[in-house]
């Protein structure tokens, strides 16, 4: 984990979460909500997937986010109001601490995305799963 990232890991989460000596490569299967309207205050987003460990950290557009690991298959993170101040597409990845079990696969998951439509967008865009 990079310097300063440990401060992003907050709550211990729920249930047992593995803490391997060699980390598996994480993978994201779902993200909810997928759309959060521009200007929304802090929002908790849930990822489901595989191989989340105690020290997994979510990165949003390359920056570490406050991360709560609930289990090996569920992780939550906070999109801050500052991040949601602008419209666009946010890239989300989960990184596990190095060393990883299979170096060729790396320490980062596949990317997922949160869409942030403009605040004047249609009512249908409001914080939908």
C-alpha cells in the first residue's frame, strides 16, 4: 500500500476478511449505485466481487478513497461531495497490498465506472442502481 493510503482504510467491516501473506488479485463484478447526480453529498458505493482482503483499498480516478471491507466479496467506499462536484465518468479499481500471489495478474482489479451526470439532467438519472 502506498504511503498515506492506510489512513483511507477506516472501519473494520463485517465478518471475517482474509489477510493473506501473498494477496490474490481482486476482481469487481458489480457496483451500486452506478449513477450519482453531480453535486450529491458524500455517497457510499458498494462493490461486489472476489478476492477482497483486509488491506484492500478502493481508488477513484487514481486517488485512494475511504474504504470499508465487509467480506472477501463485498467492499464499500465513499465518493466525497468534492469528487461529485463535477460531471463525468469516474474509474473505480480495488488494489490489494503487494506482494501478490500471481505477479503477472497485478495488484489491481478490473475497472468499474460511476457515471456522474450534470445536475440539470433528467430526474431519471438520480442515484439509480
